[in-house]
């Protein structure tokens, strides 16, 4: 039964990844100011963006391994909308 419903494993992985993803989000937000101000070249922005993507992938791989996490389109849309509103309110983007 635990193979079909691995909730305990997911919760443990989510807790660990939430802390790491929060730290990564803070790092990305700190770097966003330089991007918004135009202080970085296109090459530097691209590198920073890919560095964050690689760090995110490492967090997901380290915490979840091969575990499959279902995607709920409604929740993903809600999260994307909230993120867009946040950046619009704080950075005018």
C-alpha cells in the first residue's frame, strides 16, 4: 500500500526542499535588483538565470530523487498568477 500512496515520503521531501527552495528564491530576488536596474549584461543575466535553474534542479534531484510529483494545473496557474502579481507590485514588471 505504501508504494501506491507514498504520502509520508513526499511530505518529508517537501519539507526539506521547501527550505532549500526558499533560500534559492531569496538569492534570485537579491539578484533581480541588478537585472531590473540594467546593471548586468545580457550574458551575465543569462548565466545567472541558468545558475538558478541548475540549483533548482539539484535541489529537486537531491530531495525527491526519482519520485514523481503530480502536477495540478489549477494550483500551478494560481502559483504563477501570484508570482506575476508579486513581481509586478514590487518591481513593476
